[in-house]
C-alpha cells in the first residue's frame, strides 16, 4: 500500500533533521527518509564548531548569528543534551599580511554586529596556552560555541518524532515522480510515498536527488581530514582556527594550483576539544569526488601545520583520523528554497563547512517558506534559482 505524507524530507543529517523538527513544530506531517542512519553523512564526520568568525560578512554571517541564538536554548527546547558550550573562539594570525586581511574582515563583521576583536600575541596567549611565539596575534569572539553534531541530529530527529514525524532509516530515495511540473511522489527502496512537497537535504548527494527531477546543481564534495587525539585535560579554549583557513575556504582556485602541499591541500588550522577531552585537529579542503579515505600526505601536513602554530600539541598522542565531505557551492552559500519549473521541490543543501552552525536557522527558514511563503530575512541570494544559467550551460556542454 502506498504511503502518503504532507512533506517528505530527504536526508538525516543536521539539515534534514532540523527541517523535520521545525516543520513538525508548525504542525506539519513529515516523513524523513535517510538511506543509512542519522548523521551517517557529513554531519557525523566533521568538527564541532559553531564558529561565527569564519563566516563571510553579509547574509552568511547574519544567518549564522541568528542560528547561534537558536542554539543557546536548543538543549532545553529539544530536551536532549547536544553538548552545547559557549566557548568563544580565535583565529590565529602569523604575519603582517594576514593581519591586514583579518583587520578588514573584523571591521566588516563588527559592522554586522558580531562581537569580535583583534588581540596582540600577549592577549591571545592569555586565552590559549601553548601558542608559537612567532604569531603576531589573533582575532577573538566570545560568541563562538561548540556542539556534538551527531547529538544535534539525534536531538532534532527525536523531538520531531515526538511531534508526530516519521523517521525512516535505511530507506533510500531512488526516484521522484512528477506530473505537469509538480511533485507527485517519492519512490524509495521500501515503497512509494505520495506527496506534493519534497525537501532535498541530501548534502553532497543533493545533485543525485536533483537529477531525479531533471535538474542540475553545482554542489560538489570537498573533502576534509581530521586527526583525533587521546583525551587530555582542557587545553583548547574553544574553536581555534588560523587565518590561512579563511583563505583556503573562500579561494579554491588559489589552493588547487600551488606546488606547496600545505597550500595545494587547502590546509588551515581548526582545533577544538570534545567534552570527552579528545582534541580534533584539522583540516584540509580537497576536491577528490566522493572519496572519504584519509591520506598520509594530508594528515602529516595538517599535523606539521598545527604543531607549528600550537607546539603544545606535540606532547599529545593522535589515536585515529577520519575524513568527511563538505557540500561545496561556487559562492560558498547554501541553496535554500523552491526551484524553477518543479512545483513542490525545495532545496536545502550546499552548506560547505558551515552546516552545523547553520542547521537551526536552515530548519526555521525552510519551515517558514513552506508554511508562510516567506521568512524573517531577505534570502534571495540563497535561492537555487541563482544557478539556473549554470544548469543550462552544463546540460549544453
Ligand atoms: C572535515 C569537516 C569538518 C567540518 N566542520 C564543521 C564545523 O566545525 N562546523 C560546521 O558548521 N560545519 C562543519 N562542517 C560542515 C558540515 O559537516 C556540513 O555542512 C553538514 O554536515 C551538512 O549537513 P547535511 O545534513 O546537509 O548533509 P549530511 O550530513 O551529509 O546529510 C545528508 C544525508 O542524506 C542522506 N542521503 C543521501 N542520499 C540519499 C538518498 N538517495 N535517500 C535517502 N537519504 C539520502 C545521506 O545518507 C546523509 O545522511 C565540516 C565538514 C567536514 C567534512
């Protein structure tokens, strides 16, 4: 027998589960389908940072700040321990050139309302022990925070289920049927679900789902590799990045062409410490398709870079490593909202290295768009329609 659903959400990562929760809160009957398990994709193979300082000043930062506000009370709201901690965070600066770039970045972020300051080396050292003496300083924001992304997925999914959502794990979407330009049903390996509304929250697999309705989107996997240390007493103050991380994130062209492995692999420091005491040492940014292996070259380059900036890490044992895929888009912004030509097909994917930070606000925006047809902010720059020409060009080539 065919199932029916008011709304089908595809994907059980931080984005799909958040959307399922916010829609359920508004009284919508949601079925979430996940081909494997909750957090089995990028949301289970990433860092833990809700870092605002890394966001481009503009809509990106504005949404991250709104999202951070929701996070503050999310543990209570979901009645689930998501390991939220308002730690603060820093971006380490190595030389005068980086200082110039970060000074401009901070000025623009402050104009949007972020509490962020430039610190000299002495001030930075008071916040983070064990820094290399060659550093010239850091930016610091007290607004950065941490969560456990896997717990965020569980918390959202369980709260959605309590509100009536159906969470279908081990259920892969294999087709989407449309008629007269509108969604009619979602076909899974376990049967068909009749629905007029489907939300594509499949992360790096969003292009596969788009292809089912004849659409093409420029989301592609960007691998990141992370080293996990043994648990140690509190050493890392919060989210600690370096200015090179910002360059690697927003300039894929520069990093791919370089002969220097650190630059070519898009290595930039990202340090955080879990509640258990394990330090996560990252990271890199590589376009290698859907390959989720770790590589000796990247891991050693990441460690060399990290210990150069924070020599205190040399004393700590690494115990394992993993890799995850960021859903990259050419302009660094996610695709949120309806698409041209297919009524009832909504995009919510392409959050690159910001999906954890942007998860709550994405759930709110998509639920607002579906229930009210509008949301609190002008999100036209996030519309999937901005890539319509890209799609046509691609089909033509
Ligand atoms: C190394 C690394 C570090 C990161 N660090 C941070 C960080 O500190 N802070 C931050 O904000 N972000 C970070 N990110 C980014 C963040 O992890 C992602 O933006 C986020 O997890 C994307 O969530 P998602 O729900 O869109 O995708 P996913 O978590 O990948 O969820 C998509 C789900 O869709 C499912 N799916 C796919 N196809 C189908 C199908 N056909 N049928 C049914 N289900 C399907 C998949 O199984 C998957 O579970 C990091 C990413 C990486 C790789």
